C-alpha cells in the first residue's frame, strides 16, 4: 500500500515545513503505510533545491517524482540540477509519468517530434529510478500516467478545445512505458 501526498505548501516557512514532514514521517511509521511526497508546484517540494534540503534533513523521506513540475519551475530540462536529481531519484518510490517542458508541466503530446528532447530527458530519469529500485531490491515501484485534461492540457484559443486527445496520449505513453520496462509493467 502507498499514499501519494501533495504535501505542505511552497509558502510555508522552513520551520513549518520541517515540522510538517517530521509529523508526516511519524504518522507514516505509526500506520505502516509508505508515503510518497510529490514534487509538485505550489507544494513544499516545488523546486529541486527545496526538495534536496528536505531530503537531506529527513533521510526517511520518500518522494513521488513528477519532474515535469520542476522543468516548468526551473524553465529548463534541469541540466544544472544533476546532483539534486540523483538524490531525488534515489528516494523515489512513485513516478508520475508525464512529460513537461520549460514553460509548462505537460507537453501537448509526448510523441510529437518537437518534444523529443523533453521525452528523452524524462525517460532517462524514469530509467534511472527503475535502476535504483532494482539495485535496492525494492519490492515495488508504482507509476501513474498523469496527463491532465484542459486546462492542464494545452487548448486552442477561443474554443478551449484540447490540442490532443487525452486518451490517445495516455495509451501512447502506456505502450511506451511497457516497451521501456517490460519486466516492471503489469496488467
């Protein structure tokens, strides 16, 4: 069993964040259910550097890696965040498999050739997470295809019509993940 949590807030003072995660870890220990705290905008783990500080402060803290948010917040493919990514990937127990870009958390379609660099970056991160879980003899790694509907998905002006079909994107990405991780994907 696993809980994915959108934990704390980006506007909380460091002292409040520490108190929150100290309590969260105590509750996790008490109930015996692992909690993955998501790397999400508007939450405590909204940036690589704040997440690293929390992971350094709390060695038992685990994350749900949604690096698409970090791409958006950092306006990059995180080329200058390799140390933090390494730490985050070591502590990941759940992945939100969505491809983001420097200006938003979700590309219109991850298979579009104009987003090849973004897809390659995200897939490299996901591969490293899987390698880490295998090396650590983990019993599981869960992955959610987390592509959102409008307004998460880009839309056409004046009509609010999605530029892609959400179902098609999810099916495309599911097949892609099955091809990348045949031994880790199950029905």
